[in-house]
């Protein structure tokens, strides 16, 4: 039996949909389904009841740069508790494979093209210090449980994810979602300009959430591998270029105004994905422009942007 944690979240929904499409049986769980992975006893009860063979761990407490600056203690506390409780419950019932996603913000701040052998080569960027650290800690936990108990945990490092059903709130959204929200709203309200945080120079690699889900599901049967595994293609786009792509598709005719007084985050984040391609027998293939179109259309259809 496969257990999907965080099954009602952004990544978890797409993972469940993919499992459904492939006729793979699984049990979904999440906080909204009344199982709180921060509660050790509740987590153990869940694992002992379901006795999963494999776990797709999509549970996380996460947001964008604003969220990270405002809620660092909650990010630290909630994510570490979930990691600790999940590992111990999985050990107790003899789970044979956990697939665990790690955000690429766990890489050092000075890294540009992220390579797995540089995972420990320096401090994290302050803007993602807490979330990057707790995701890094989940790899350390995986290493520890593998060394002491022989557990098999595949840690996939995923680029910034985007796509339909993403977070579209001011604090929780990442750059791409926030830009779609601002530009669509400005276009619908006839606003003369859109304010963009930072200098517009940071480069990010974006991973469509369906590609993220594909990587997770392929991870169920991939060969065991203890070190981090990048999922990506090593290609990024600057924030201002991204904003222009969204502006062009939306048809917004106003100005994009940069606000360099706001934080940029790390300057450059792309991932070298050859290890992931080899282990998973696949690499992300969804086109960014097409993905932006899908995401904009979903946002316009499902989110109230009239005010």
C-alpha cells in the first residue's frame, strides 16, 4: 500500500491524480483530512492502521519569501516535527521506500548551477535560511535512518514548482504565482503599473507541478540512492523575463515597475539534473510558456480577481 501525505496540497493533489490515472492504489492523508503529522501519536496511529509499504511525502509547511520572513519559527517547528514523526512512524511499521521532495533552496547561497556534490559547500541564503535548513535536515534524517535502520529513502531535489492550483495569496505564493496574480489583477482593473519585488535579475528554474508529480511517482520504483537527486534541466529565466512572458500572454499594456528596496532572494537557482534523469529514466519536459498559459487560465477561472 502507498501512503500519500499532504495529499490535498499543491504537489499532493497532482501526485494523487497521477496515481489515479495509472490505476495505482494508494491512501491519501493530509491535515485537512484530520491527520496532523506534527502530532507524533497521531502519525504513528495512521502508519500502524494503514501499514504502508511506500510513502510519497508531499506534506510541508511552506510559502514564498514574504512568508519565510514573517513565519520563520513556525516554518522551523512545523517542518521538523513532520520529518521526525514521519521517519519514526515509517521505521516502526517497516516502510520499504519513502520518496521525499527537497526544495532547491537547500543549496548554498553562492551556488549557481546546483550540483549534488556541492550540496554542503556553503551557507544558505538568508531569505530561505529556515525552510532550506529544515529540508536539508530531512535529508540528514534520511541518511541517519538509512545508516542505523537500513531504511530506503529517495530524496528528490525539485526546482521551484508552479502550475494550476498553486497558492495565489500575497504571502504564500512564490514569484511566478505572485506575478500572475498581480498582472491579471492589473489588467482586469486597468491599473497603469505592476510593482515587482527586487531588481528583476534573479534567475530561477521552474518545474511544472505535473513534472514534480511525475518525478515523485517514478521515485517509487527507482533504484535505491542515498545522496540527494536533482530533478531539472539546468535552464532558468530571470524574474523580469518571467514577468514579461506573463504580461505578453495576459495582454497587459501597463508598466512593470521594479522595487529594488524589496528582497531578491538568491541570485541564481538552476539544477543540473543528469543524476535524476538516469535514476528516474526521464527528465522534465513541460514547456514554460505553455505552463504559464495553463496557470493563468486556471487562475482567471478559479480565483476572484475583480477586487
